[in-house]
C-alpha cells in the first residue's frame, strides 16, 4: 500500500515504511552530485570515468551518513547515547550533524583516494564541494518542511510561525539555504575563473571559509537546544564553536594555495599525470 504525505515529516509511506522528506533531500543531493561531478571535472583537468566517480560518490554517501550520525551523537548528545547505545544506529529518529558529515566525507575520500597524490585529492575536492554545498541547501529544505531548527523571536516582516514555538521566528533554515546555494554559486564561478591556471585546493578552501562564515552568523538568530559555551570573555553557541575549526582549516588551505605555484591546465592522461609533464607533490 502506498500512502502520500501521511504526515508533515513523511513524504510517502511504502507498505508501512516511511520515507521522510529529509531522506528524499539526501537522495536528490546525491543524484545531483552524480550528474554534476563528471561535468565539473574538466575545470580541474580531471578525466575520471563514471565508475571512478560512482566509487567516490558511494564513499561520500557512507561518509555523510556515518559521519553525520556519529557527529551528532558525539558532539551534541554523548551522555544520552552512552546510556542508549542501540539508538545510535536509529538514524530514522533524526539527529545528523553537518560538522560530523564533513569529517565523515573527508575520511571516506582519503580512504578511497589513498593511492593518489595530495594535488589529485585537492583537485577532486575542488569539484566535490559544489554539489556538497547544493546538498547542504537541500538538507535545509528538509528542515523547513519538518518545521524544525527554527530561529529566535523576530519582528521582521518575514518572520514565520512554527508548531510548538511561540511568536514569529526567524526562518533560519531558509537563511542557511540561501547561504549554501550562494556558496555553491561562488565556488562554481571561481572554479571557472581559475580553470586555466590554478592551485588545487583553492575552491575547497573557499567553500570551507564561506560555510564557516554563514553558519557562524546564522547561529546568532537560531533557537538553541543546547547550552551556550563560555570561553573566557566570549560566549558562543556549540554550533559556532564547531564551525571555527572548519573556517581555520579553509584559511590555512587558502593561504597555502595562494603561495603555491599554480598548475597550467591540460588534458589529463590519468590521475596525477598531465599531457607532456608529470606533477609530483
């Protein structure tokens, strides 16, 4: 039996199995990545086959799911899950961390690409971050449909009512959606602009820094489910604390890329090998 829209958070029920909107957004994000990656790789001189991209994407899917879930468990509610170990795998109950997802994808890609040079890995990362930014925005659409992760009280004309929340609230899901897709657009523009001569890793760094700035700012108007973190004279949300290392990592890679010698683009004979030359790192 198929049931459409049985609840606000469930898009379709197939023979009693609920398919949540959030899951559909994940699936759509992966399909977009599968379509985009082979088309974007030319801007970094890559010539990976569809099978190679499928392997990278499959590893990324596992990285997002495992890293996102473990990130939520370890970074946000370690005490609860320590006493409820079976619930760690219950991803259908909700609870994913974008910070954990970043770590999971990074580890998955390092494992899959462990035999490649660092320049190859960073060149692939330059391409991968664009569908990642699009997928992050799709995830926020899922949050908006679920009416979760809303903001603080506001008197602004676009304030919205959310179930279980008093008064008009900032639609922070839409703020982050706009920020993520702006990030994707900026990274794509810079990817094209630097396609003739580039330093691998520059787009990856730009993505991390832009994500860090957007997430840090949005946290100021996001309703908090967790205690604030007090660091000397500063008080920050837990999301802001976890975002700082991402921004700093992006800044370090950006600094390195601005001081490293750029590579002229050419037709790749294979990963790590250029037409007429071979790149070592």
